[in-house]
């Protein structure tokens, strides 16, 4: 490797598990995944999602940014505007001729958990099949305050809604910058899917104790997936899984359902990517809510304006318990249900897998 060549960078998507916070996902990553990446000297970047939909939006925005960089019209994000206005590390690397070993987002992707994988698939389809921007304006900045008054913290920006529904995948056209000449999609492929079983509840204590005593098996599975990513062994996704090759009993019962390419079943992308984890989720995260259930009630509040006038404002009329239930339903909209895919994208996605080691190669390694 040249002295002006940086090693590839792996993008790791990490989301809070259903019913828990992001700290549980961070601890899982530090215990099972990070030691293998550090031992392999692999550079990585972690993208976190604290709420359902943040990973979907982050993946879609990374694909849209890739499309805009190649000439598609669209409104740049605040980060892109800063890059256009001044000197950035990326421009400095270009000035001195410093390149990456795997440019254009080909360094690889790691997904931790089934819930993150579902958001990743939806974000991939929204990025490639949707418009080149998210069509959502950034939230306004808080008004300036006088001296001696504490400044109000900026509200957390809302998660942009989906630009393409799963049932509309087959109706959308591929963008003009779609890389037809490549056998693998940039930004989103190849990908490694790491299992993340996360069981909560006091009544599940016996199962949790059993998993704790047998966590060596989980560490072996996670280590194999992470090692395959570090070594770079990848293969295309299968459109269906033969029953003998399915990972567990649930996958065997679903095996054989092929991908129809029209927003239908995803084959290995669905039943071959740890579907058993959904049995650990709470019921409220496994049932797809209706659109009416996601609309909160509002009430009118009269506030005093800056000049003493009365201003009516609509605010959500929710208690803390109702707010938590609404948040769980919004998360369930991102995670519940089967995975729908488009065959035009799935055919160009690859998955990191274990390499086949011959007896001769194993003898040389030893």
C-alpha cells in the first residue's frame, strides 16, 4: 500500500434495540464486535440511531449524497454546504493526492441487529428509488434571547417520513446515475449482518440466564461474521434459501419463498438474516400500526407574543405514558412486518460470508 493511500473504512450501523436505549447496543458492540475489528486493524465509522427511522434516513441520505455528487439536482444538506464553502479534510486529501484503498463507499457495511437491518433495507430503496433529496426543510433555529436569559436548546429535528413506500418499489425508475456497469451497489454493499439477540422482561430471566451461560456460541457467530468482513469474502444474496441451509427452524418454515422483484418477499434478505430475533421483541414492536394510530391528539394553547399579542398554537395533548406508547408505535412502523425488496437492487447487493478453506490451505495456515 502506498504512503498516500488510506485503508478502507467500514461503516457500522448501530441502533437502539426495541424497548431499550442505545447504551445496550453500544455495550454489545464493544464486547463482541470491536475486539475483532481492532485485532484486524480495520478502520471503521459508527452511525448510531437512537429512534426508529434514524438509520433509514441516514442510509437514504448517504445514497442521495452519492447521487448528488454525480450531477443529480437536489438541495444539499448543511454538511454539504459547509464543504462547498471552506476547506475540509476531504479537500485537503484531494489536494495532496491522498486516496482510500476502497473509494466511493466500497469499504463495506456492517449491520448490528435485525431491527437495524430492516431500516437499512428501507433506506437503501428510498435512496436509490426516491428523489435525490429528502424534501424536508431543516427545523428553524430558536430565536435569540437577551442577556442574562439562558438560551433554549434547539429541538430534536423530526425524522423525515419515507419518500417511497414498499408497495411502490416496482413502480419507480432507477436514477440516471445508477451504476449499471458495476456488479455491486456502492455505499450499501457488501454488507455483514451481525446477530443481536436482546430479550427483556423479568419473566424471561431463566432464558436470559441460559443465554448468559452459553454466550460463547453467540461470540463465535459474531466473530465469524466480523472476520468475513475484515477478510473481504463476499458473495451475492440468494433469492431463496433451500430448507437444509436455513439458519433455524423458523427460517426453514419460510424457506423456498423466492423474491419476485416487485416489492415482494426478500428471500435470504428476509428469512436468512436472523429472523429469530423478532421473537424476543415486545408485541407492540411486532404489530404494524395503522396511520390513524400514529397521529397524536392536539390542543390549542394561547401564548403571549413578543409584542404582547395573543397567539394560538397547536401542541400535542399527550401524557408521558401516551407519549411513550406513541413512540413505540412509530418504532414498530419501522421494524414490524416482513422485508419487501426490489429485484433490481437486490441483484446487485452482496453479503460478506465465510470463506471456504481447503485442507491444503488450512495446512499452510497452521
